[in-house]
C-alpha cells in the first residue's frame, strides 16, 4: 500500500508507492519511445474506454461521444483511506497513509494530437474539466492540496503518448507550496500587497522577459529561470484560487495556454515538458491546528509554470536546489515573442 | 558573463551562464552517448593534458606521471571576480556576479575506468584530492559554500565519459543547505544533540535500511528516499567538516565509497548517478551579518548522498518538491546488502 514518509533532515514528504512496481531488472534501459504507441492499445483512445478504471467525469456530461474524459490513474500514487493514519513509528520514522486521489484528464479522443494544436474550443473544455475536478477535490476536508500538472514526453515523466494531464490530491501541503506561501505572507505583512501581483507589474514594466500579454493574462520567462524557455502564465486580476475563474477568464486561459505551448513547439520542436498549476491549498475547516494551513486571499496568486526539459538536472542542482541555466531568460523571451502563432 | 539571480517568489538562487552556450538549435536531440567518446579526443586522458585549462593540483605533486589531476572547468558556471557585485537592479530583480570557482577532479588517467572498479589506493587519492581542494577553497572568505559532486552518465548531467568529479564554490549558502542547517540547529536547541547522529543511531538500531557498516562509516537507504536505490554514507564519528578527516578516516571513506558504488553497479548495471557531498558552509569571519551563516559544530554532519537516476522526475515533483519513489527503501537496502563485493 502506498505511504507517505517524511525525511527528518529535509522535512520533505515522499510518497513510497511500491505497487507502481519497479524491481531492479525493470530499470534496464528500454529503447521504445512513446511514438511507437498505437491507438488500438491506447487506454485513452475512444473505443477503448473499458481499458481505464470507471470514469469520473466527461465533457459533454452524459453524451455518448466525448471531448474530454477524467478517469482515475490506474497506477495511482495516492488513494482514498478512511483515515490519514498519521503515525510516529519510532524515533524519526513518522509516516501516514498514501491518502489522496490521482486522476487523469484525457484531453482529446485523438491519439496523436498535441494540446497546442487542438482547437481553442477543445482547450477550453480541458480547462473546464480541470476546474470541475479541482473544485470537487478541494471540497474534501482530508485533502490539503490539489496539484494539476501535465507531463509531455517520456523524459518529462509521461508513460503514454495520448495527450493527458494529471491531478493529485495530497493530505499535506507540499513543502514548495508552503515555502512560497510563507514568503508571500511575510511580504504581504510588510507591504499589504500581493507579492505575485507586484512581480507581475515589475515584469510588465520591464518588458524584457514578457512573451505574450492579453487582456486577462500575461506570460513571461522568470527573471531567475531554472531552465531554458521556462515560462509562467499569470492572470492579471488578482486571484489566489484557480477554481473561481469566470467563463471569460477560462476562454482567455485556453487561448494563452494554447498560444504559449504553440510558441514552444514552433521554436524548439516537440520537446518533453511539464506544466504545473500553482493554486491555493484547500480551505481548512479548523484554522490554527498544527500542520494545517489557512490561505488568506493575498498569500497566493494562482499561475501556471511551464518547464521544458532541455537540460539534464545534475548533481549540483540535486545537492543545492541551486540550478544552472545555460540561457538568459531575456534571450528565451525574445525568441518566444518572435514566434508567429497567428 | 555568468551571473547569479534570485527569484523573488522562491528565494532560490540561479546561475545564469549563457557562455555555456545553448541556442534553440542546440537542443535537438542527439543520439550520441558517452560510450562513443575516444581517448584520443578526451581532454582528461594522459597525453592530452594541454587540452585542459592550466592544472590546479596533481597527485603525486610535481611528478611527471599523475594519478589524479585537478583542473578548472573549461565551461565554468562560476568564476573569480574582484567583488561579489551584489546589486538591486530595480524592484525584484536583484543579482550578483557569478563569483566562485568551478574545478574538475580527474579521478584516473584511465579513460574507460569506473570509480568503483579502481583500486582502493586510487580511490583514496581521489579522496585526498577532494580534501586538498575543498580546504583551499574554503579559505577564500568570498566563497560561502563549496560543493563537491559527481555526475556519471549523460542522463545524470555528465558530458564526458572519462571518470571525473566536480567542485563548485558559491558566494552564497544554497537554499537546501540553509534549510537543512536550520532544521538541525533547531533540533540541537531542543535536544542538545546532533540531529544527524540521532538519525544514524535510529537507522543502525532499526537495521532495516542499512546497506553496509564498517568501523568508521555506515551507509543506508534513507527512510524517505526520493529515488530507488538512493543511498547515504555517514561517518560514525560526529564531524560537521569533511576537510578534517584523518588519514585513517580517508582510507575508510575510500573503501565504503568504492564498495557502495560497486554494489550499485553489480545490482542495476552501469546506470547514470549523481553523488553529492554535504558539508559545513565555510567559516564566516563576520558572524551576524545578514546573509551570512555561521555553522556551529552540531548544526551539521558531513555525509555523502548517492542518487541513481533510474526514474524520471516529472511535473508533480517539480511542482511540489514532493517526490514519488516507486521502490520501498527497505527492499532497495536488502538487495544492495545481498550484493557480494568481497
């Protein structure tokens, strides 16, 4: 059974999920890339709906033909339990159940499509599915954070070619999110302004790293980018909670997400990438309880981070959390700005 | 010129080193692996000493034939400057020069050797070279941390096959190290004991994750391992400073380092891996100055972390700092323990 473990010297939680099944012999390098996967064996293709666990959600709801499906991950990293099972085994070894949820959003019935090439109506449906699932999972008081992300390509951690994203609900607020919340909170206490709004304004004013600016959104390459062509997409209107998007803001997000990934695809080709949604931890019914986190609206600003996997993360980065980026973000932004996605 | 940049929302420092030279077109996937590299073109092979920048150190010192050489990294991520150049450009954009040092330790003249297959005398020489260089770099008051690491294999970030490790001196204490120091300091304030010593004792008492125990050292798979076959090597005698090793402790380290990597090699084959030395930040002449860190002897415990690169780090991990490990550390330890390295 999967379990969560906390390292005593790092405060870092780890999911140990041996069911995901690697033995030493499984690690020999296999030559097969995702491009060899065929629709007839693909669990995400239409016609193969019986190859996934029972469906959670589809767009359109109740219709025979679907545009977007949400299903549980067959090899879930986290799953539901009756209790979190928080347990101090002995000394430093504290753990809890692998409590949570792990879902897959199938972005299209088309096996060989790519998110940036889908019609904007279809990307909008994907955004709708994200919001529907996040809203539902955030209602469960046992879940402290809901993470939405996409792995594209084997080197970015994907095991299937068919376009999909994933949602994982965790029973703790991950350390990176906590860290970022605490930086933003102390900024707010000093300035009474949202840190992320201020960073966005500074980026817009500078312009050097801006890739695209629309009515509702702005994308740029972060000043301290860890990776070449790393990108963020921020909503201009302050909001800490992704699930509150209006219909118009959803359309805007579909357009800029499609556009941003299209720029990347045209500029550097079909490279592996990850994107990750950063949004508020779940609202907590019992503020002040240790281990729980209450987000104030100005502690956070939802946003999407896109990380192309063009460089290898090496010993230096693992040892220090201190990355070497071989490309100036200003150069990356200029190249991305110049791509014609009209 | 390389520079250091700090992200306002992450507090994470990044080295931006465009001289290391990637343009968009450089990122197209190349099929060549390191195995194709030939000694005649290898800058680390004997006979090709003129292909490296001027040598910093060799063992034996002054001898014609060398066992170990230390040279500057030709594509240094950090280099020397007259001043750190700390600068608040405008608003959130603060940066400093890419001040530091970046050296390569050539572990053997033998192009196709592997560290675990070298005679223990040679591994001892490598350890000697590490200590000589770290001691020297730690004397420079402009350097706040000296990181020693090894990248083995392209997927672990190595660009050359010839066995080598790297040393990077940085003008700041990296965030991961700071974080770990602060956890250990608050533990010490509560218990008046070294956190790392206590974790080591708990591991020895449990035994479930121990891989090897010698007179001076013990290696195990951490309770909250992020990766399959992740390993740590701790000195049993408390010491926060790697450079204080006695002659006998150096021999002991050579033996357990060789043995640990040999277990990995026999069990999972010649996989890419990183190892990283964690040791105290440099002593600081002006304690209490903001941004500076003074290490007390019980704030830290030097150790080596070995991270095989068998799994892909995916969007979930990047987004949360929260890793999914498909293997129980107890199973990894049992398999590593069973390897015959006699």
